[in-house]
């Protein structure tokens, strides 16, 4: 089955607003309003891009939490969330919260690698990052039915 969705314009509202009131109004109309319209038209998902340093935009998980409150069924996704630039404990807490307040609609698209010539931002985390992102794929699985996160059977007894 084919799914259709689109990336919300979270960058444009940051770059083109002259003041905070205008920016808030544009977020309501151009981001949240567009997500509502997409749901009404039958789109399957709306996505929020991520760029911490290179391209200023609204933070994707906060944006999707706001969209969750304004929609009922559309999938809410990150395209792609940059894990290496953030503290993994905070990411786990934020994503679990968005998934819970949205009724299990979060689809977390992540980027864990670092391209040639780049180095990960290791100052945002107290956890080792020398494993090339492998730590972000171990240890938990999402349980959409219960709205909780629990240890993965394959990693629950492993030592990290």
C-alpha cells in the first residue's frame, strides 16, 4: 500500500517572520493549519525536518506535539531527526511524550551516521559516541499498543 505525506514548512516561518507575533500567526496558519488540511484531504502523514545548525527551522518534536493536538489520525514523522547532536536520554523522553500525546502516531525517522569530513557533536551527551551511532539502535523498542517503551528482548540482558 502506498502512503502519501509531505514535509511541513518549518523553515520558512523561522526565516521570513519579522517578529514573534507574526511568527506565531504563521506557525498556526502555515504549519498547523496545513497539517489539518492534509488530514482532511486524506494524506497519511505530515513530517517535520530537522537541522540544528545549518538551516534554522522549528524544532521537529515540539512542532509535531503541537500538530498532534490539532489533528486526530495523520501520522506525525521526523524527516530525519539528528540523534548524534542530542542527548539520548532527552530524545527518548521527548519522543515517548510526543508518541503518547499523539495516541501512538509518531514515526521517528532518524539519522545516526556522520558523513565524510564531519564529526559528531559529542558535547551534547555524556554517553560515548565512539561506536558510530550503534548505541542509539540498542536497548528499547516502542510498544504502540501500551504507549510505553520497554527493553528489547534481544538486548535486555546484554551489557553495554
